[in-house]
C-alpha cells in the first residue's frame, strides 16, 4: 500500500475556486447562475445589416410546429417547448443535463423592422429569423455639396 501525503486544506482550496467562479458568473451574468435563472430559455444571437435584422435562436430538439414567433416593430418574442423524450423505466441515468420545458424569450431589436415581411427558417437546431428594416431605420447616405 502506498503512502499518500495528507493535505488538510486541499478541499478548501477547491471550494474557494468554485465559490470564486460562482461569484464571477453572478457579476457577469453568465455560467452556472445564468443557467439556473433561465434554465429553459434558448441562447440567441442578434445581428443586423443595412437592410435587415437577423436573430438566430438555438432550439435543439424542437420541432418547427412547437415554436411560435411574434414580431413587433422593435421586439421579437420566441415561444416554444423543448419536449422530453418518453421515459423508459429500463434506463439508469448517471447524468442528466438536457433542458426541457416551455420557454419564452423576448429579444429587443436594434432597429425598427417590417414585421409583415419577416421570414423564418429552422435548420440544424437553429431558428433564423430575418426581418427587413423599416424605411426610417435603414441607413441613408447623404451626399456632401461643394461650396
């Protein structure tokens, strides 16, 4: 049998690192605390071009029939449900990290959009919504006159 050196504070050091990480996550709004605050909300990515605003939403395992979109001039609301697979009693789970349940996420848009001309596509678990900008929100170039 091999001798192992006893480190009395080894467990406390690991605990302190974990507490530091949790406090950092709390102050930045990411990581473990973000998971508990909005466990079923999907992650989003918002971008825009000169003509349109594009929102991508990660919805793994969600069927297009289980998602509803509501668009106003300045916000997009995504509502849906991540359904759990049928439970089979012969399974012995050792870890369960998948998120299930209903979700609602309202995303503020960076510009006014034309809701009636929006398009949506679900591909590879990513919902992509493209919304043309309204005329007053589009960037306009103004020529400079020489005097």
